[in-house]
C-alpha cells in the first residue's frame, strides 16, 4: 500500500498533546503546517541538514518532554553525521521520522541516495539508536514517539508526489518567540541571567 | 604570569548557567573541554562537524538553554550557511574559536581559512571579539553571554601556542 506524506504526518501529529515538533527544510515543513500550524512547531526554512540537531538541542534542554523531528530524506542525508552525535548523547525523549519519497522534492524531484538503496534506518541503527526501522505501521510509530525509550529513528516510505504548498510563518524570530512562550511561559521573555 | 584562561572561561560559562557545551576538539581547547566534561551541571556534546553546533544551539535555545560552541578557525568555514539561522531567528550562541594560520603557523594549509575567519563570521552577522592576550578571553566571554547575541571570541594563536609537528 502506498502511503501519502500529508496523511502520514497528519496521523503522526493527531492528538499530539505536549509533543514538541521540529520539521526540516522543504516539504516536511509544509507537511506539519498542513496538519495544523501550532506554536510548538518549529518549521525550518533554511539550515538544511540541521533538523536532527535542532531536535537534539531541544531534547537535551527539555528532557521531560517528547521531541519529534520530521524531516525528508534529502535533508537527513545532508546531516548524516548528526546521527552519530545523537547516538553518543542517547536522548531517550527524541524521535526522528524521515518522510522518504526518495526525491529532492523542492528542486525538480531528482532522485536522492535512498532511491539508490542507501538505508538510513541502517545508518541510525549502526549509530546506536535504540529503535530504528523502515516502517509503514503508523500506529506503532505514534506510540514510540510518545512513550518510546529513545533515541528512536523511523523511515516512512511515501509516494513521490508534488503537492500544493502549505506555508508556515516565515519570520524566524516570530517562530522562535512563539515556540519559547508556549513552552517556557513568561520566563521566555526574562533575561536568562542577572546583569 | 599567564592567567589560567580555561579556568576563567569555565567559571564565566558556569556563572552564566551555560549547560550545553558543544565542541569539535582543538588542542588549544583541550583543558577547557576537560573542565566542562568534569562539570556535572554541563552536558558536553562532541560533534562530527561544527555545523551541528548551530542546529544544537538553536534547539537548546528553543528549549530555554544557552549553549557554547568550541572549535578552531577551520571550523568557521564549515558553519557558514547554517549560521544564517542565528541571525534570522535571533539565537544567542557564543562560539569560542582558537585561531590557526596566524603568526608562526607551520601548516600553510591552515592559512587561508585562518585569514578569512573574522571576515566570514562578520559577513554572516556574527559579532567578533579578538583576544590577543590570555587575560582578555574570559571578560569577552562574559560580555558575550550577557549580551545574548551571536558572538565569536577569537583566541589568537599567540595565546595558545604554535602546534608542533615534532611530537
């Protein structure tokens, strides 16, 4: 059965509760926005390759909250070293999900390395992720995201399709501030040390 | 007597409640890295490339924590594109950069990036402070942590000493 990226992301984010969500540059930022823009979403509009590391920083700063990074295969390939870095840190509250259409979707649907057989779940497993699988079982994945003893990694293969853009806010400072206020409350605006 | 700058910088990081210390090692940072690793209130994060420190800093700040990135000047070249996020999102990352390619450098391959380091940082909107004496380092670090802006403190090769290839 072929899965479609927007339905996959919508299913993963349904009834998300307190989940903190980072999305990688490109289609996955549009996907999480199509599922419903939210203050605790941080969609990246740049910094290709850094989605997993933004997730790691968040997971280390907020060890009691579940953190989900949703990114594409091209974005993950650019930051493959971060899988080794996360493997060393072993954040139990972090899950990475790669929405894998085997294409660079924003630039003309050129094939990525995963179209040629590169196995990202295999790389993550070798880097020490506690759970790492290519899966189509979204129900099981939802439970891993919310309860799993991570770090967790999943690849979900989806159809290569060009979809209408659903764009999140573009202003990086505004995205950061709404996220921090939603997560940290009033202390987000307080200076972090005495002067 | 030379001031013990790694100890002073560690104290400044501790005072500012920096809890996440990311690094790609440099011989000049060895002692500071060890002090941070030995501090139970700090989480040391070894990176595969300096770029990862930018993403990490962004995520940590979203979660309410300050971080610092320790690297040598060659690493500045590795962060250029993603450093744009610091400015676009207003992320207050402190980078402490040990310089290579300056006076007395043996390895000429270090010279181009060493020469370009301050210009590259400034071109990406990162404030640059150059410490040419050991006693300047910790005060620059403390200032940068107070100002909560993307700042790089460059430590001259003269302070660190020249890497020897005779060992």
